[in-house]
C-alpha cells in the first residue's frame, strides 16, 4: 500500500547542525543492557532499527571515564581508544541503512559507586552515592572540573573517530553529574560553579561549547535535558529554572532532546501515563526559546499523534525509546501504509524491568528484541 499523504511530513529530512536526518523518526538514547559487554549484539539491535526506517539511532549512555563506571550495568563505554572498534560495529550497522548514528556521552557522578574502577566517585558536593551501598562521593576540585571538561572533549573526538554523526551532552533522568550541578540539593558549592543558576549552569555551558568546538564541524552536538523533575519546588520546574536553563543555552547545541526526570517519570507505565504525548505540558515551551530542532518523547505509536506534534510546533523530530523496541519497523510500516501491522508499545515496562535487573532487554510485543545477533532473529522475518 502507498503512504497516506497526511503522513508525508514525517518523512521530511531535518538538518541538525552539520548533518541531516533522512526523516523525523528518532530513536533517542536508551539502555538495552548489551552495551560494552555485548558489542555485536548491541550493533545488531541498533542496526535493525535503522533497517526499520528510524532516521536517527542512538546508543545508550556511554561512560567517558573510569571514575564514573556503572558496573554491574552494561551500558556504553568510551574510556579510551581501545573502545573505538566496538563502537564502529554499531555505527557501521546503522549507516548501512542510511540512518544517522548518535552517542550519549555521560559522566554519572554520584549516581555510580565505581565497583569496577574502585575510584572514589565525584559530585558537585560531598554527598552519598545514589545506590543501596554505603559509598560517599567527594566534592570536585577545580582540577577535577577541568579534567571533566577535557574528558568530554576527548570522548567526543573518539566518538567522531568511531563514526558517530551526533554526539550528546547529557543532563537528564537524575543520572548525570551535569544535571546534579543544576540542582541546589546536590550543588552546595560557593565558587563560580555553585549558588546562582548562572553559576550552576556554567559547567554545562563550558562543556557544550568545548565539545562543539572540537567536533562540531563534522558532528551535531545534542543536549539532553530534563525540563521538569515533577518534584515541585524541591526540583527543577519547567515554568522557572527549567525554562531559564533552556534560555541560557538556547543556541549552543545543534539539537535539544527534552524530557522529564527522573527515569521512572520519563518511562512511566501505561497504568500511570496512558496517553501518547504525556510529556508535552513540560516540554512544549522549548521551541519558543530556540531556533534549533527539538526532539522529545511520549510513547508515540500513532502516526496521527506524531503529525500533530510536528504541525503544532511542539517537536521537530519524533523521539522514541519503547515504541522503537516494540516495533523497530514502525517508520517503514507508516511509509508503506501498513498501520494495522504496527506492534504498539503497551507501556508494560518489561524493558525497564530487565535493565533494573541488569539483564539484556526483552519486550512482550517483540520477542526478537535483544536476540538479533545471538539467535539471528528478525522482527519481520520468521524462518520455518
């Protein structure tokens, strides 16, 4: 069947800095617990989505330095040049189908106990690490902050060498040190990196600027930011500091990837957030403050809902994690007029549960998820 002309807008190319996405379907960074421990499975998993028509396909978070390792989880890792070959597997698999490949650089700070590296965790201030383990993060010195800036630049250069088209700077889900610098309850500093909002944003602004100077001629630089933490006055709120942060950084990144925090809120089950586009009230303002393209999520599975987001000026690119897991071929099915064949994400969150158990990804709607390399399974081809 032919594509419904009402959906043509979803297949328009979108320029993102120096690169161009072939359409508006954007698999945002999401974990699958394959990562650096299972790089061929990781590559096959992401490559299948590119085959299915996603114009941009990203990794999960990728650690940039041993002083913030999230062992025992298998996320991404790009500590040094020895990690480049495994990332090249992923970018080659994605590029084979004409999609852009993105990597989400992360320094987890007080989110990680460093069980593998055994290095004392660092945070904006001396606070307990956010795990069940009795571990304390130490406050970062000026030298530590300079090192963090350098580590981001070095990781961005490795990402470019590995073939990535989009390089993320990450401040979301309460998992990232940069987000912790924004938060008063974590950042109790009295120097130029603490106190006023301008000071708390300073480090992120420096890193975004330096990463863009390092790789911005070849790679788009994206900023993933949680505009609201759903904690009222105890956290960032989109009407106040969340909005102000967007205004301060508006034109620096090539792409804004916006959502809510923490991860439990962002990936809420259908029981609590049954509607598509449930994050719109917290993120719709972003496009009014920047000329750069904006991607966001909301468990989108309906082509009509996606078109509405674009036409109403809420988003430029339709972000998805769970819908891309349930049906890696969702974009192609819309393109081919096969809407009835789409396997919709039902928001059961078995994918989230698997990550919480440090187990490879699973999906109730797509049993091939995570088995693309190990079992040679394909979501659209069943061998007799």
